[in-house]
C-alpha cells in the first residue's frame, strides 16, 4: 500500500481509494457469538497495520479513502466510527462514498454523509 501511495504521488494523485481488508469480518455474523475481545483485537490489528501506512501517506500528501463495504473493517456507520477511532482519527484516513450497497445493508446513506462529512475524500 505504501508503494501505491508513492506511485500516486508521482502521478500527481492525492487520493488512493481502496480496501483495507478485515480480520474480523468472518466473526461478525458468527454463531455462536464471539466475545467482544475478539472484535477488539481485530480493530487493534487493523490499526497496527494501517497507522504506519497512513503516516507515510501523510508524509506524501496522500489521503486513503476506504470504500465502506461488506467484508471491510468499516461497512456501516458504527464500524466506520470504530475504524476512525482505531487509527486515532488519522487525518489521512477517510472514506470513499459509494452508497450502491448501503440500501440492501440497511445503512442510511444520507446519515453516512452527515456523520463523516469531514472524512469523505472521494465520491463514486
């Protein structure tokens, strides 16, 4: 991902849109339910992997816009807030706004805009 940011910089692009992946996605709909500590560990894992990337992006002047999407660390408003908190509200972490799947997920796409208005870096 750092190489992607470096390539973006060379091309004069200031936003990289993509996915982070999520080590906890298979746990969110599991049965029996998993302990909250497993979910907490997943967000810690996300932060430990992505804060160094985001720090490099800050140095490069690049923002990362996560597509909030099923299978990602952030897939709705609550998980989006948690992802932002995990990376300590890093100024180079935000979202790509693509509400195409929010409807069937039951996510209020207008509320998403209001909730993350300062963190939406890209619109698709």
